[in-house]
């Protein structure tokens, strides 16, 4: 496992579009193994790289909602947390302003807790008018290796 120090100033530039910034006293490091490349701040995994883009982890999303959200019904939860992509019939709420290829937070209708991070395959309007099929690609979910990272 490789570790590279990361200047908080550089990290803040990379994540400013999420509306998050860290203090210069925070300790940031990039950790890389054969499967993941993560950014740890104060030893907590807060971002990961997906196709060279920085994406918030579910642990960060539990503290700060920085992504647009899709709400799924309780019947979809067991599939989502097993890594399934999100299908249109399981969605009960779609936030406005989602664009194709945006990173999206998937939450459940009862608890409103983050279940997964995905990539929108359609924009908000297209999702609303779709009647079936896959609308979000699941890239990080509760219980996966990234979630269990300590």
C-alpha cells in the first residue's frame, strides 16, 4: 500500500465544487492499493478516485450531504446495498438539477441515510419520464470494501 502526503491547500482546490474545505492543520494523505485510491483526512476515508475523478465516500456523506440525491423505496434497499445498479421502478424521489454522469447519493425513503454513491445515466427530467431500466450505476455502497476501509 502506497501513501503520498497531500497538501490540504491542493485538496481544497480539488474539492471546492463540493462546497467542502479542510483546515491547514488537518492531515491529508493519498492511500493507494491495487484496487482503490483514497484520500484520507485525519485518518478517515473521505474521498476516493473513480476514473480519475474525486468522489465523496459514504462515510463523508453521512456527515455532509454534498451530492444530489435519489430516494429509493424500501424494497430496493437490499439490492442497492449488494451493489446492484439503481433501476427506475425502485425510485420514489428525484432531486432537480441532476445531469448525466453526475455523482449521485442514493438514500432510502424511511431513514434518509446514504446507501450508495452512483453515476447518473440520465438527467433528472429523463429519469422522471423513464418507466423502467437502469438509471444509476452503483459505484460504492454500504458494506463494500471501501465502506469497510479503516
